[in-house]
């Protein structure tokens, strides 16, 4: 049975035990051998139970974690045979496929997890359709393939937008990303992380904090969305030193991770940042006459998957 989200929601009207997911998106890197599945769980704080079950059940799940109600699953493209067991390995990903314009993720689960595998996810915003193989419910197995548009993962680091009189980097970036999500069909604003950098830097803004965001963007709209981001952000920049760093992919390069770590502990020299930018192929765009924000913008990319570390204030070298 194949259902659109509207048809799935209509089918759920007579089923009071179905709690629909709110949003589902799938982000890919350049090689398209892995997928970052992002899901907004319907419960107020998300479900650590679901995270644990998926990680334990499916060999296709490389990593699973939760940030509030938003669940993240880093998945390998391929197929796996699941040996489901109630309460121990009750749900997981059976298959991941990437086509020209779509990503297909097949879920299987027992009881409530089976309902989540089919109707609950099929109702979500961002879903193109759900193919229900076995509907589930009660003690029955549920299996379904959730089909979503293929989105490219785009990371954007920003630093040095404000002066002592006006501006704020984190909120300016957030406002721009929300506008992009409304303006562009299928652009998905996934995450925002505020990054505390070395407070002892001489050329710093008040808090010496940068920002990094994660967007899902249709591959054929990447350059246009980047240009739109720059145009919208430029109207909110006042320092004359703003820089924006772009990176496309599921893995942040090791050189960027090292630079981010260093930028928390000490003053990073411009030539250090330039070497990383050239070696790793980071796209950096200045939005002013000076490029003082370049180091912070590139360093911020390192913390998109490490929000708790991003927020820490370093107390001494070697202990961020």
C-alpha cells in the first residue's frame, strides 16, 4: 500500500493509538554512501528508547543520538537482515537506498515501534510517500519504506557580524535560516550551534562566539541557496569583518576539527587557518572589507556534531 502524507493522516483518523511524527528529512554527502536521517519525534522530549533500539538492532546504523525531540541516525546505504526481539532489538532500519532525487529508508518494528515504522512516519512533513508493507499494531510486525527528497548536507559557519553598538551573530544567522526555510521549497533548517571561542583573543567581539548551522538543500539549488544566505546575512552585518564558511558533506575534515579545537584554547594565526582552508577545500566568503571573522567561521564548522563541547569555555590549555 502506498500513501501520501495526506492519505496517511486520513488513515490515522480512526486509529487513536497513532502519534504522527512531525518532520522527516534525509541529508546526504557528496559520495552518497551514507545518509543522515533526521526525524522530529512526536513526544515532548523525544525517545531515548527509540535511539537505543535502532542502534542495537540494525548494522546499517553507524550512530544514533537525540537533541531534544529531534532524532539523528547516521546510516549506511545498503540492506540488513534484522533479528527483531521484543524489548531488546524491537526496531531498526532494514534498507537504505539513494536514487537520483529520492532517499528510501525501510523501517521495521514490533508493536508500537511497528506503528512508528509505517503510519506515524508517513504522516510527517517532508515525506513524499510511505510504502506500507505490513501495517503493524498490537503485537504485529510493522514494515514500511519512507520516501523523502534527497537533500545535500550544507554546513555554514559565521563569525564577526556585530559591533559593540548593534548586531548579534547567533540570532542573525538563525533569522536568516528561518527565512530560507520559508522562501525555498524543501530547504530544511536542521541545527544551530553557538560556538564559544578563545575569550582571550585580542580582536574579538564581546563574547567571542561564532555560529554554525546545518541545512538540507536540494542538490540543484545549492549555489542559489548559498547566494541567498549571503545576501540576507549581509543586511545584518555591521562589523565590516564578517566571514562565512561553507562545507558540503557528512564528515567534517580532520584539519577543521583540529582548527576548531585550537581556536578554543588560544589565538590561532591567520596563516594556520589559511593552510586548513586550502588543504581541505573550505569555501570562505568575506562580507566586508576585512576578513577578521575567517578563523572563527571555519573553526565553528568543527562543532556542528558537538554542541556541548561548542558551548564550553576553556579553562586552561589542553582542557576545552
